[in-house]
């Protein structure tokens, strides 16, 4: 019998499981995990399949689609509980009705709550807060590899720390509770810096005590920084600022990059067009994307269920904050050199985030200190995969840390360098939970075993 083909949302990750099954209840998950004849290993839960790596693939195994387990179960004064397949944006919008908000308001709305609780995520840390969604998961309910029910809470901090980095390897999450907080007005503004200016001014930008997200333009040696802060504001909020940002991020920028690479035949002309486009974008961001009163929820984007020609992909590594300006200069040189030697450059503006030190999850990329990231973005224009391999080498050489669900193509050696003995600790738990490797796919076997 022909095997079903499963593609990631963006289309670049293709796999062939034996079975794909949509679950609607905890009992469905239990029956799957208990019946390895009908549902062969590896068993991998997936939400919206937005990951840019093979973390959720199950070659010859079973893919468990969680998206119908999407109930919002309870909203309390400082928590929200939802099914593992509920979308982050739906829960976030429900919180808005209660004058509440998530701590971390990522741009990706399609992320499932199950994946949010046990996988890597990033958003610029608001002052005094974490930038990883899972750090606010306080109760995780799952079905273990042998089909038993388990609840992990803050009463067992070590197990919770492991669960928040478990990527479905210790069990399938069917319900999760996140800590939330009262809704607050958020100010936003953008400023553009040359690389030299950014290098000298970074300490004072950090001292502003605002979140720092940034757009990187390696071929122009320019950085546009997005500053955000909570503060008290009255009157009606501005609801167009994030709409404009989201339209450019979701459609216009990737769509333009795609069209330029498809229809413009030569690299010099493509470069002229893409650099001109981003000069205009830098100007407009500084001019238009500012307000003293926006709503945090408005940052989150709902992408179409099935991607279209404006889809994009990206990768990410995080670097120690203390060395970041050196790394950034080297990253810009690396991109320029790579273009000179191989004729390849990414066709969408790169991004990055400043994220606070965070030991809430075992594979946290900011486990040992504050980090800043440098993330290439593209529409998978020809040459992207080879570029990523060189990028991974560059990042590992500069003591970067990758994310298992968002940094494509990194190697076992690079994993060991980034996470050291945390791998052994995870493996000890994993082997205890899953002695028969019911949930272990080739991707994690290669990187962790
Ligand atoms: C266009 C685009 C924009 C993005 N923007 C951002 C962003 O701004 N910030 C950010 O942090 N990320 C971003 N991402 C990455 C994305 O958030 C993560 O990859 C996230 O994991 C996707 O959620 P998902 O539900 O699609 O997970 P999936 O890709 O379906 O799964 C991810 C991992 O979690 C496991 N898993 C999923 N559900 C469960 C469950 N119920 N129980 C146990 N394990 C489970 C899977 O097996 C897999 O290992 C973006 C991705 C794309 C394509």
C-alpha cells in the first residue's frame, strides 16, 4: 500500500509515515500508543507542522495529528488551560476577552499549545520576563509511551524542566496550563542603525529596559531595532500598527523575495531590487510602526492552514549576549563572503531577538546567560540548504546554540558542543520513560543517542 506523504507547512520537510491518524480524545491517544501493530513506531505527535526541522517526522511510523484536540478548557485569573492541539492565536484571543494576555506573544499564531509546552520558541524578552513560551507552562498532562496518563506540575520542578524540552519524546501532551497575566498596553517603535552604530550603542540600547527584536540586513550592514515596553496608557489602542507589520512579514516581504528570484534572471539585478525594497521598508518601519498604545495580542499572525506562494522558512541560533556584536559583524561578513563565493543570498530580511537567561527548560538556548540571535530567512530560494550547512558551521564555531524544531540541518557534533552534558540527562529520562523507543524518530536518534 502506498504510504501517505506528510509535508511541513512550508513544504520543505517531506516524510512518509505508514499511518496518519487524527485524534479527538485522550482515549484515542492511549489506544494508539498501546497498539504497536496497528500503529507502528516511531509515533510522533504533530500540531500545525510549522517546524522547520524533521523533529515531527515518523518515517514508516505513525503521525498523530492533534489539531482536533483544540478546546479552550478554562481561563482562570492567572492561568489558561487548553487542549494540546489548540492554536496559540485562538487561546490568545480568548485571553483578550478576559483582559488577560500570554507573557510571550510570539508572531506565529498557528503554533499548537502542545508544541508550545514542549518545544523551542522565541520572542524578544520583555523586561524581567522570559522569551520562551514553555517557561510559562505550569501543568502538562500527557500520555506516556506505554499508554499511561501522567500529570507534571511545578511540584516536580526537575521533571517539568525536562518536559518543557521533550518534543514529544516522553509522551503526547493532551492538555496544558500556562501562566498568564493582566492585559497591559504596549508601546512600540523602530530605529535603524549602521553596524558601527549598533556595535557602540548596544549597551545603551539594553539599558533602555525594553524588549529588543531586530531586522538584520547583512548585505547593507544595517540593523532596524524594534523596541517594546509595557506602560500605562489610556484611550483607545492603535490596532493598525501590528496589522501593517504583519502584512509585510506574512505576505509582502516573502512574496516580493519569491517574485524577484523567480522572474529576475541575474543576481546583480536581484540585489538591486531586494536592497532597494528593504531600504524602503527600513524607512517605513521607522516612520509608521510606532505607537504608545498597542495590544500585545495583535502581534500574533494567523497563517493560512495550507501555505501558498508567499510562504517562507528560516533558521535560528542563539549567541551569548557579551559576544554578540562581534558575532554579528562576523555574520554580516560571512553572508557577504558566501554571496561572493557561491552567488547565494537569502531573499527575505533576516531577523533576531534578545532573550533573557532561562533555565526553565533543559534544552533552553539561553540556559547559561542572556542571548541574542541571528536568523536567516528565505523562501527556500535555490541554494538555501547548502547555505544553511555553512551557516550552522559558522554558528557552532561562534558558540551558538540551535533549537531542535527551528534550526535545520545541524549535526550531532554541533548538538554536543551546544548542550554538553544536558544531553545525557535528557537521555536518562527518555530511556526511563521510553525503553522501547516507541516515540524516538531518526532525527532525534541521530542527534541525541
Ligand atoms: C512561518 C513561520 C513563522 C514562525 N514564527 C515563529 C515565531 O515567531 N516564534 C517561534 O518561536 N517560532 C516560530 N516558528 C516556529 C514554530 O513556532 C515552531 O516550530 C512550533 O514548534 C510550531 O508549532 P506546531 O504546532 O506547528 O509544531 P509541530 O511542528 O507540529 O511540532 C513541533 C514538535 O513538537 C512535537 N509536538 C507537537 N505537538 C505535540 C503534542 N501535543 N505532544 C507532544 N509533542 C508534540 C512534535 O513531535 C515536534 O517534535 C515559525 C514557523 C513558521 C513556519
